[in-house]
């Protein structure tokens, strides 16, 4: 191992360039903080953004491959402990807080991936939550494996599903996006494909073979998106027997039934009725009992507000929402209870949706 490689391997993101047979390059970005489940930090965002820009302009680079170190997680979300410090420690000087800077730059990175001019393959193995879905959702070729577990569990920490969730949760079949956003339900690989958050299922053990096939290809004069698609399709066909059953698809009618109500309080009450049973639906709706009522109201209102918006408009709205979440206390309290003091006894501002003041929710959407 050269000195350069050993220095790089301590970095939170590692970059490599794999040369193909004809001199084309497959550029690799690897999230490299497996002990922290590759949680996305501002430092990682600031490494990824300029590198992706550079690769977009580099004619040698035909495709970008994003993966993560370790077998547990692609990315378990944003670095919310750092955000907690930003919310609770006194700010020195003027300017944006660390939290504001994080959300601003995270959403810019997400937008760049969504609008990237070259194929972006995201290997979403293991846990993919929150900010991890933000990176994965925008990739042109999103791979899930037998160990993939996707979720947007923000309502348990006083936040709301962000990272363009106002855009992608509004584009799922029926009202599954609303259900997933409110409950934070866990999705397997087949669920992710069914709701449109992933494109292909490939067994994790063949990852190296997929990369080898991409680098063995002759890219000259060929459409890069088609090349990537054909290589992935071959491996997907060979992995089909390992795909789990989609729970979201299996419970589609029931999900649509319980999310059909005239107001949010009635809807949540209907969803909570499922928590008494057993199986996936019960497990998925149990967290509603502990979720922040503010978060539930923000998720519901945000998805309504964004129904007809472009991706850019959604992210602009989310930046306003997230900045308000940083200063209004509910998010800080949720992180405190779950990750700092770990007492799991959050003292939410409102104990129930029925008690909530609508002006309180409206204030989150104002600049």
C-alpha cells in the first residue's frame, strides 16, 4: 500500500478512478466512516460536492459509482449529533449556524446528484436512512441488495422527512409516500423498488463483478446510460431469486385505507389502530405513539404544499423548514431524548395533534 493510499483511507470519503479497457474512467466515491454507519457530515458533503463537479466536467469519466465502506450501512442519515451541538451551543459571531450551513450544502449536493449529466450508480447496501436516501434518491441507477433497509424516521426526532422527500414521497404509488413519511416504516429492497426509491436488486456478493464488468466495457461511441443499464440488468437477472417480498405492495390497499381521512388527527388515529396487531403493518405504525406531533403535522403539510412543485422548489422550501426546525426546539429535544441523554422520554411541545396550535405549524414554513 502506498503512502498516498494509507493517508486517503483515513478520509471520511475516499475517491478512486478505475480505468476501463479503452481508457474511459469509472469514478468511485466511497463513504468511509463505517463505525458511524457512514453518517453524512458537513466535511463529507464538502468533499463530495467539488469532486462530483470535477468529474462532471472531465471527459474521461463516463460514470460515477457511489458506495460505502462496511457491510452495515450505506449511510444512516445526517450527522445529527453535530446538528444538536449547533442547536444547543452558543453561536460565536454573525453568519449562518453550522446547522444552517449543513442543510444548505446538503441540499445543493442532493440537487446536483439528481441533475447530474452522467450516470450515477448508487450501491445502497445495508441501512439507508434520511441523508443517505438524499444521496441515493437522485442517482440515475439505484441498487438495493438483500440487506438494504431504507427509512425516513425523522418524526421520531422532531424533524420531518427532508432531502427532497417533498418531491419523491409525492411520487410513490397511492398514498404510500405519506404513510412512509409519517411512520418512518422500514422498507426492504423490493419495497424500495415498488415505491420508486430504487431501480434494481442485485446481490451484494456480486458488487465487485459488476464493477469489473463496467471497467471491462468499451465505452467509445456508446451511450453511457445504456452501457450502465445493460451491465446492471445482466446482474439483476442473475439475482432475481433472492429478492424479498415487498411488504408495501402486499399491504397497499390497507395503507391507502388508513391514510384516507379528512384531517391528520383522524388519519393518525386510523393508522394507530393497526399497531395492535402483528406483522409489518403493526411494526410500522407503532412508532406513531412516540413520534413528535409537530413532526407529523410538518410532514403532512409539507407533502401537501409540494404536490405540484419542481425538485428545486421542494428543496428551497425544505431549507426554510429545516432552518426553522433548528431554532424552534422540537428537533433538539428529539435528538436529546434519543441520542444524547438516551432516556427516550422526549418532552414534545404538544402532547397530541388535537392540542396543537395551527399557528405553530404555519411558523415553520415562513422565512
